[in-house]
């Protein structure tokens, strides 16, 4: 049996098909205001395979200068659109956090995109959990310990799954090894959307 690291809560199928469809409509509205773009790696400027955008008062960005949170879209310069109400409600229901999410990172994976093992540590407050929602094609997700090189475990994330990363898992190394093409009909053009809701500062 698969044992998840402490502090990880995986809720398979938390969102039913109608809720997933509504959420995709909300995200399409955000993306019309704040288009997906391809971030670059710090220093090298090598493009990531994942395309990204954000909603919320702060958004996570990466370019040659480094990783950071900022209040505007790096290409258009416009403020990020607000977090859709149904995502704010999901955050309140599942995290037990009284403060609203400040940032919602929207990651889009085409079938060849991946995300290498990394820690999320660009926030100045790690006390709140991170809430992740998967939509569209399934992926192979991997999570390890708080130090690089510790053993990792892999599991599939499917459309409608929610993961809450709190406590000890908040600083765990994690990544996305692969997307499984044609495993969902939610997105007409295939691929996977992941949403992460976060607090950035206290
Ligand atoms: C474990 N996203 O945006 S979501 C990221 O599927 C990110 O797009 C992946 O890693 C994705 O930073 C994974 C699940 C997740 C999110 C945040 C975490 C796992 C986490 C933070 C700490 C530990
Ligand atoms: Fe991450």
C-alpha cells in the first residue's frame, strides 16, 4: 500500500464532472485576461515546458532574474485577475485557513511537458498549506522528503483530484514526471491544468 508523506492529503475525485467543467470555464475567463506564457529558468533563460499564468493579488513568475511573486503579468504588465469565487470556496472548505488565498498559479502541461523535482520556497510564510487541483489528462506526480536525494514516491493525479500539502510536506521536493495523453475528455485539446492556491506572506 502506498503511504504518503506526512501532511499530504490526496482526495481523489473531489470535484465531480460538472464542477470540473465550471472550473475550466472560470480558468478560461482568467486566461483571456492574463494569457498563458512560457516562463524562463533563472540565469540560463531556458524556457520551461510548462506554460503558466496566475490569478490573485500576487502571481509566481520566473525569468532570467530569478523566481518571485509579483502583482502583474510579466508580458502585458496588467494586474492579475481575481481568484474565481469557486476556488476561494474550495480553499475555505478544505484548508481550514481563515485568510483567503493570495496567489493561484495556473500551470498548463501539453502532453510532452514535465516539471522537475523542486521545493516551493518563494513564499515568506509556510504556515498555510498549498491546495492543488488537477484538471484534464492524468499525470505521474512524485513527492519526496524535505532534502534532495531522499526517497520519493509516485502516484497518479487524475482530473478532479485535490491535494492539500501542509505541515511537514509543505517543503517536500516534488515534480511531475509525465502526462498520460488521452486520459480525460475534459479539455478539448488535451493536456493538463494544475491550479495551486497559496498564501505568500503573513
Ligand atoms: C508539494 N505544481 O506549481 S501540484 C508548482 O502538478 C507545482 O503542476 C505541480 O509543483 C503541478 O509548484 C504539483 C502539487 C503540489 C503543489 C505544491 C506543493 C505539491 C506540493 C508544495 C509543497 C509540496
Ligand atoms: Fe511546486
